[in-house]
């Protein structure tokens, strides 16, 4: 049984990881800036009373509050993705980087700091039009992507400077039950449920979509293969990739543009496709005058973790759509423009 700390534990990934660790028999400690009674994901998962909850920001963690853990997963992030990062870059940069600094500063004061996982994103790499591997240098094309790349570098720098064990996991665009409603998959599903026309920006930009069930499967493998990040041989392997793991994908590693993704969602829901393709791309969605386009090479990471995807994009979407149908009353007056 391990003692785990998850920052941002009410988020999509944080709450799913909290349940995963509880299912493994671990003690789970959560910090988040959301009041415990309003942590709807923890409540919906039936685990609100099973985690030790601390209503607090990572910015103000003390040395004692990060001591004695077997593993920490830093899921705290202030502002996710576009368009917020483009509209309010100062808030996005400060809001995303400051929590990581707060956590790392408290850890570096410990004689034996616990190992930390930082869930990053392929957004750190979207400036390239090529094949992404663990050795692809960060080259972000958006403010949000820059914050992910900066925090990756920050974690690795603290490792080299202060001997904090770290692992950076780059996850593709994830989706699934209890996902945020501002993300494309959820917005399209809710638009179809309400029979509304959908205005699609950045229509031919591509994403590597990963269903939440596979995302959690990845982290479960990471925990077991690394013995909660305490296996020295595992860390020696990671050193060759600068402590970065490419953990993303689906069966067949299908990379879809936004047009094809929204068409698949409408097909699964058996509704008319009411998508209107806008001739507009969010800043950062075009590289050298072309929509984002890339491939991945996750061979090394999958061999290291002894993991492969279990779900196709379609299977993941079917499960996600079913969840939204079952929970559509949750959103009340939420509307899609």
C-alpha cells in the first residue's frame, strides 16, 4: 500500500487517478482549489469520502505537507488550452506555471523528496510537422503549449539541480466520461443532443485522441512497472529519454482532423451532421501556413511500460456519448454556439 498525493485531484485526470490508486489499495491525498463539497467528479465517482482532502493551492504547500509520500502526481493547472491562453496569456502563463513552482520549491527542501509525475501534453510539440517521439524537443506553437513545455523543462531542471525524481508523461488529446464541456468532443456531443448547428474552428488540424480508459491504463502500468517510481533500473531507462514518456494513442494510432472527428461523433449518435466548417484557425493551430499535422512513434515508451491501447477512438467515443446522454440534465441551460 502506497501513500499518494495528487494535486488538482478534482480535475478529469486527477479524479480518475484518485480512483485508480484507491482501487490499488493506496492511501490517496488530494489537494485542489475547489471546495470539497463542490468536487463533483470525486462525488460522482463515489470516492469523495475515501480521499484525504486538503482545500489548498500548490502555491502554498509547506515542506511538511509534501513529506512522507511514496509518489506525487501533479495534475494542478490553472487554465487549460485554447482559446483562453490566446485571449489572456498573462493569466495562462502565471496560472499554469506558478503551481508547479510552488510544489517543486516545497519538495527541494526535503532531504529525500518523493518521486513526482508531471502529466504534460503533445501541445508542447505542436510546432513541428513531423514524427513525435520522446526525443522530440519542445517547440510549442501556442501559449498553452508553451506553458506545458516550460513546466516540463522546469521539472527536469529541478531533477538535475535538486535531485528530485521526476517523470514527464506526454498525453495526447484525452476524452472520456466527466470530461470538460469546453473541449471539442464534449461540445460536439452536447450540440448534437440539443439538435444545434455546430461552428467548427480549425477544421483540418489533427489530434491524437486517447480515451480516458487508456490514459488510466497507462498510469496503472507506470505505477506497477516502476514500483511507484522507486525502481532504480526503471529510472536508468528513463534517463536515456530525459525522463519523458510518450503515453498516448488508440488502437491503430488513428490521428483525426477535427472534421473527421465530428463526423464520427454524429455517425455514432445517428444524427444529422450539422457542422459548419469555419475558415478560422486558432492562433497556434497553423504551422508554416498549414494546419497541424504529425505522426507519433511511441514504440520505446510502450515497450518500457509493456502497454498498448485497448480502445479505438470510436469505442471511446461510444462510451463518452453514453455518459453524456445519461448525465445531460447536469448541464441545465448550457448551450452550444
